[in-house]
């Protein structure tokens, strides 16, 4: 029996997670995968209920589960809280507590969405890349961190620390080379070696680790150049390996290659349970309107089936069902495009994926 911890969170989180659980229940029935679902609170919802974004019960459930399905956290009603007590801290703490150091963000353009992206068809057609982001180091966690008096006595000073150790770099680089070995065997390591000491170490350790993987073609790129190349020539990339902050920004940029941030799934892996979530936030501007695109979360569930449950055919079936729904012309507002498409809401999109699964998965 595979136990799945379900953490819907805030904003559109509950809406998109509800659809995804429907899909997982269906896939469990179709493929004979025994799944159980246990729901807990996280983020703003948990702050409101018990004053902390990651209650101990939620953490215990995650530790006792095979995998975690996560919606999103945050919203304007919690923006005035100090940074260390905000909803997003719940997610950061969960990543840290579970040692989820590898964040996989595949960016694959579904062919029917080629005209949904604001970028030209000839640039994005066939885009298939994966951003591998280091998730537990760098600026988001480095110490010292905080706001204190400015050393010149004039006002305050905000400090974040960007630090990486050999161990942290080697560990994520190895995952990058292993993923590249299963893809097109190209890895681009992204840093800011011309300015940052942490990047100098990063580049050296990645190059040394590359010796263990002679079949993989490695190149290094500065992050500013990478942000440009992603728009100029995205098909040149296979696996992009980078540190926490650069990966956060580059993967949102890359999201537009796939038509919408509402299409981008992610997996965060470590040595225990994996965490699966869309790359977007809680989208408070559209929460409760049944307009959020649930496909990023549904595609995250496909990654859950692949990486945590090692059920490749079930994962592929979910991805194929999403492709069929898009091919049939169904669109949530974020991927709406000119032409003969049908505008639908969150729940309807979930129902259609379940329906296509039922029609195709067992053949
Ligand atoms: P966001 O990703 O929530 O939204 C950015 C834009 O994309 C919005 O216009 C939103 O409507 C749209 N969007 C996002 N997901 C969508 C979907 N599934 N379907 C259709 N449109 C979608 O980013 P933001 O507005 O900067 O942040 C909102 C809140 O989410 C903030 O509190 C932020 O801290 C939090 N956040 C949480 C996570 C997370 O939980 N992993 C990640 C990023 C931001």
C-alpha cells in the first residue's frame, strides 16, 4: 500500500490538488496500484489554524508517507507576517526537514500548445529540457541571514548568504549527470563564475564530477547568458544544472516555453519521500474561481508515479491523457489561444483527464 500525504495549502492549492487526487485514484484503480491518501494542513491554512506553517502532525505524516502531493502556499493575507513566520516557510522547512535537495523541473511543450506560448513556433516547437535546481543550499538557507543595523549607522542592512560546499555540489551534480544519461546526454551547468566565489567552487566540482560520466557532454554557462539563450534557442538545452536561486528564476522563465506556468510540474527528491508540486504559487488572484489550470499538478502526480512509486507505465498514461485532452482542444484560460478551442474550468479539466485515462490507459 502506498501512502500519499496530500497537502493542498492555500489559494488555488485545494482546487488543483482535488483534481489531481481524482486522477491518482483513477490510475490506482486502472493499474492496480493500492494508494491511500491522508490530508494535512500547511502554509497559511496551518498558520490560521495552529499558528505555524508546518505543524508537527503534517511533518510526521510526510515522514510516514511514500510521497507528498503539494498544492501551493501563500497569499496576501499573510504578507505582513515576519519572513520567518510566513506560509512559504512551511514549504522551505519541509524541503529542509526531508532533505529534498534535488528539484526536477521538466519543461516539455505539448504540441497542441505550440501557439499558446507568446514565443514564436519556430523557436519553441519540440522544446524538451529539464531544469535541475539545487534546493536546500544557497541564498535561501545560508547564514548569516536577517535584517539588522547598517554598519555605517544609517538605517538597516539586509543580509543573505550564498554558500555551497563540495558535498552539496557533488551530490546534485551526480543526479544531473544521471538524469542526462537517460535523456539526450547533454548537461549545461549554470553559474556566475565571473563574480561569485560559490560559483567558482561549483564549476570546479561539477567539472571534476563529470569525469565519472564520460558519455555526457558538459558545458558551462553564465546565468545571465542562460536566461537569454532560453528564449533565443531553447532547443539547445537538455539538462540545465544550477543552484537554488538561479534555478528558481530560470525555471519560471522556462515555464513560458511550455505555454503557461500552469503546465509545469516538479519533483523534489532526497533520500526519503519525494515531494511533488506545480512550480507555480497559490495564484490568489484566481483562487476560488474554478479557472486555475490543474495540469501542472496532475503532471506532478505523473512524476510521483515515476520517481516515488517506480510505475513508469502509469506515469506515461497520465501524461498521454493530458496530451489527449489538449489535442481535443480543451483549455483553461491561461492556455487559451485563438482557434477552435473550448474554454473550461479547473474541475472540468480534471474530469476530462480522468475520462481519457479510463478510455486509454489499459490498452
Ligand atoms: P503565482 O505562481 O501564484 O502566480 C503568478 C501568475 O500566474 C498569476 O497571474 C497567477 O494567476 C498565474 N497562475 C499561477 N498558477 C496558475 C494556474 N495553475 N493556472 C492559471 N494561472 C496560474 O505567483 P505569485 O503571484 O508571485 O505568488 C502568489 C503567492 O504564492 C505568494 O504568496 C507567493 O509567495 C506564493 N508562492 C508559493 C509557491 C509555492 O507554494 N511553491 C511558489 C511561488 C509563489
